[in-house]
C-alpha cells in the first residue's frame, strides 16, 4: 500500500446510552452513576431509592457532566465496560486528551442520554464548532458507541453538518433501533447496579423511569416488525393504547417513530461500522393480551444474531462505506483488542502505508453465559459454553476453561481490604449434546463485580475467548 499523509484531524468520542454522568445542576451532586451516598442501614434503602428515582425521572434538574468510568450494570438492557479503557487505548495511539483544550486532539462529548436525541445532536454540533475553532483546517472524525451513533448521525444528516465531519466510526450503533428498548420500556430492568435492590420493586421503578425518557422511544425498531401475537400475526410497538397509559409517553412513542423514519439509513460521510455478532440477542417478542386487547405480558425470544443488545441487521448500516463484524458484546466492543487493532489501522497505520492484517481471524464460534447476572456468597454459578464451527455445527475435541476474577467494587462500596484469588475451572463436555460444555463455580465471599473469562482451545480450529460480568453481593448487616 502506498503511504499518504495523515490528514490533520480532531477525534470526537460520543458515548452510548447511560454512558455519560449526570449531575444535579443546583447542588453539583452526581446522580448517575454515583451511589456513594447509598446508606448502610437497610431501613433507609427504600427512601434512598425513592429520592434517586425521582431525580433520574425526566425532565429534572440533571445535566451531563462527564463520561462514565465505571461498570454500567443494568441487565437485561446492558452490561457495559468503563469507557476509561477506550480512552487509555486512544492515548496509547498518540491522541492527546488531557490539559489545555487547545492542545488536545481527542475530545469526549457527554450528553443527557435521557433527552430527545435531537437536542443532544444540536449540543454536539455546538461542541464540535468550538473545537474546530481551536484547530483551523483540521478534519473532524467521530467515534460513536451505541446511541451515540444515533446522535452523531442526526447531527450530520439533519443539522446541516455533512461538510463539517469527514469520517464516522460507529461501534454497535443501530440504524433501526433494538427490541431491547421495548423490553426495558415494557418490563423494566432485572437489576440496577447491585443485587440487594431486588426486593424494592426495581422492575417497576426502572420501567417507570425509562418510560419518562424521550430518547428510549427513538431506539424502538421501525422498519422491521419484532412483535407478534400467539398466532404469529405482526403487532406494532407503536400501538400506544395497547400498553401505555400516560399521554406524554404516548406522544414520545409517536415522536420516536417519526425520528427513526426521518433519520433513515442515510450516510453522507465516510461511515465505518464495527458491530458484534454471534451473541444471543433479543430478536422478537410474543405478546399475550387481555380480553380488552391490553398487552398483559411479552414472551421474549433470543437468537444468536447480534452483540447481545443490538441486532446485526440494525448495526450493519446498509449505506456504510465499510461493515466489519466481530464476535464481541455490545458493552465491550470498544475495548476488544481485535477491534482496537482494526481501528488503529483506520486511524493511523494505513496512512503510513502499512498493510492491513486480518485482525478477526475467526475459526470457531463460542456461546458463553452464566445462568444469571447476580449471586450471593456460595450460590451456584452455572456455566455453559457451546462451541461451534463457523457454519454452526457442533465442534468436538475442544477444551474450555473459565477464570473468575474480582473486577471492581459494587456501586457505592469501598474497595475490599483484601482481593479474593482468581478461580479457574475446566468445563466438562457433555456426551448427550456435542459441542456443549458445562461446569459450576460458587459465589465468592467478597462483594463486587466479577469477570468471567471463558477460553476455548482446539487443536485445529485455534483459540477463542469470551467474557461476561456478574455481580456478587451478600448483605452484611
């Protein structure tokens, strides 16, 4: 490859849903994602949660304050690695982000992810104009994760900014939403940060909170039907009277449909999509209605067609300049070594004339997951890994090991006095189902978020690795 000069440019990172910290503009207190005021006394937990949810419900006096540098643990919607690991990787590539704004060439754009994405896009435009003024003649390149890509695309396509941005790197970003947005709006979250909140009606509280966010409705799929009745007839998530009672929420729902239709699949600048695949991802829901046609419950169905949150068909933008699949999850795509190696080539190395290497040399597929997201001390953690060939055939002869290591404290907790040792086990292949390996661990005695790393070795197919986060919490009172 012939070398060409690297264009002078600034790089802007737009985080995804729940990826920006939010603080109370009146008090300066961080509300998302800071649980440092979480009380020790369980008798005060309900009152603390009442206050927290009241502050988080939109609209409120919260404003964006920075990029979340903690684990975002809100299953089943998302389990997301801290963005600080991406920023560290960019710094190692030579980008400058600390100190004087005039000397930096890498900027982060925190935004209130609850609000209408149009507002966030307009605010992004104002920030980029300020940074462009600091770097006359420099191009603008954007890296956007998840909903950040929706914000960036609206800024480019609908804010008259097609000439202001030259390159857009999308990481796990949907152009036609995700069924998981409907699941969180209909059912709420299974967990909010830590397991001890479960007895406090977290599903209802989070459901009501998320329904107050205009942006959530802008993540509902529009082009592809994903709800059906038990007779397999398509239903529309935009039938507001079937599941929403609040007039404001019904307005948000219809506006969300109009937003996605207006944005469409346009790609007016060079757009490169990095997206996950081969992870079990919510695909559709079967709606069970009451006699009055009100939706009573939805039976959700997962298939291995995305990154665990965004379906491949929504993340692979049809008009993108390049579409690059990786076997990664939605919450760690931006720290995956293969993705970062590919990103480095696109940002820097190709301008030095270096050849493009195959960075995602997949030879096998592994489906790895624990049975739950949260555990207590000594509770059984059931582990399953299915190992397959690229054409989805069971692969015999593989060896699967899983290592569990403490990652960081639960939200609001101090670091432990002593870290627990890592634990590694070898999963057992099952004769009754080729390719399937099972095993178990037990909940550790130290509370925290734990990383499970499953590694597959095969004499012919080569290695593969997958990771999951779990929360372990045993109340100490």
